[in-house]
C-alpha cells in the first residue's frame, strides 16, 4: 500500500515516514515545495495522501480540490489547524478524514486503515504475511492448502500480530489491545489462548509461527 506524504515540516515528515514504514506501508515524500505540488502529486503513484493544510505559498484545501478533480485517491488531512471550521473546509474540499497535530499514532493508523477500506473494501478481506493468510471475514488462517477456524480471541490476537509483523509484542501490549468490558482477559487467559492458537497453526503446518522472546514478549514471522 503506497502513501504519499505532503508535509513541509521535516521532523513531522520523517516521523510519519518512520511510523508508516514500520507498519509495512510504502512511503513517498514531497520535499521540494518550490515545485508545482499538484503536478508532483499527480505524477506520483499512491493509494492514499496525507496532506498538511498550511504549506509554503500553498493551501492544502485548494490542493485537495484540484487533486480530486483528476483522481479519486483518498486524502487525510494531518494538520495543526484546529476547530470545526477547518474540519468543515476539509470535508468541502473533498478530504476523506481529518486529524490534528500532535496526532495520536494509533488513531492515525486506524484512520488510514478505515479510509483505505472504504475506498476498496474487497481488498481488505484478507491480510497476507509471507505465505500465510488471515481471512478477516471468516476468521480463518490459511497456509498452503490448509486452513483452520479461529475463536474470537484467537483471531484478535493473530490479527494484532499481523498488523505488527516482526515486532516484539509484550503481554501488556496484547492485554491492553484485547481488553474490553465484555471480554476481560488476564495474563493466564492470554497464555491459554496463545497456546491454543499455536496448536491450531501447527495443525496446518505452521511450526513456530508465533515465537516467545524471553522476558520480552512474542513475535511472528
């Protein structure tokens, strides 16, 4: 998935690039704002644009309008402009979503996922990691010609691993992600679920897909 970042603040631009590349997005940056930004955007291959509003000698709202005239690429405004007026202008100009700086990383990532899903919902029926596929609709994990159905908690655990590939995930992080008022999970229940998940993965030929990193947590891949 290719994301184009249109942000003149070097520090924020690099922070966004690092964050999104860590989550397996392919990033392109616009760094020279002396050029025709519309032309640069139009000639760049992208699936989504993160767009600032206050750019050198240019206005993000105007850029959004002109881009939308030529293509239907989704645009999320990431801006220091606050208030309902700015958010309203972002909607009128054709923006798909709006988040203010300093942004919450998890909220931004979720907005990106939801915006892309709205654009092409079929594309997000599955997540693939190497040769392993997680079916988001049927709660199945597939490997080669085999598949196995997952329980609600098993699916949520594996989904979190899939959206954080190669990353070491602590038990605390998993519990924080999995917790809600209806389905409380403690450390023991989490361990039981991971052990069951491992056995199911082994049944379809995935040995050691989830590995334990001593005193740190878990990772996949």
